[in-house]
C-alpha cells in the first residue's frame, strides 16, 4: 500500500512539472514569435535555472512541446476565418482584417500538443 501511494505521488508530481513546462514552452514560443519580450525571457531563464538544479524535473520536459503546441493552436484559432481578408460591421463600427491560413498552424499545433503528451506518458 505504501509503495503504491509513493508511485501515485511521484506520478502526480511529474504531471505537475509537466504543466510547469507547458507554461515555459508557451513562453518560449511566444518570445520567439514576438521577438522576445523581456518578461518572457526572464520566466524562461528562471525555469531553466531551476530545472538545471534538479535533474528529476527534466523527465517532464515534454511539456515544452505541448506548450509550443498550445500557442500554435491559439494562432490557428485567431486566424480561423482565413486565409484572406474578412470584413465585419457592427452598429457603431466597421472594418476588415487580414487572416493567415489556419490549417498549417492547426496541423503543427496538434502535432506538438500530442507529441508532448505522448512523450510524457511514455517517460513514466
């Protein structure tokens, strides 16, 4: 009973670190896309420093892939009306927006997202 409880505890902690790596992966992807806002670079630097000091945390680093995937899925969602120009009109305003093709973003986002989760499951 004690051993099973310890295994569950380690697994829960592993998934917790996976979630931390998801946030770090999203921050890395956002800083690459937006040319590195200083606060995101700081988050990535602190997370990497903490992870380097505790090698057990690296087992959950597949969260980086899932984090990148979440940002790619968000970009696909924002451009879901694309590709091309989409015009809109409300009672008080009107305008047009340019949208990218969302399909490459969606395909890459799904691939990264699933690869991170599969890697995490297999590492356990």
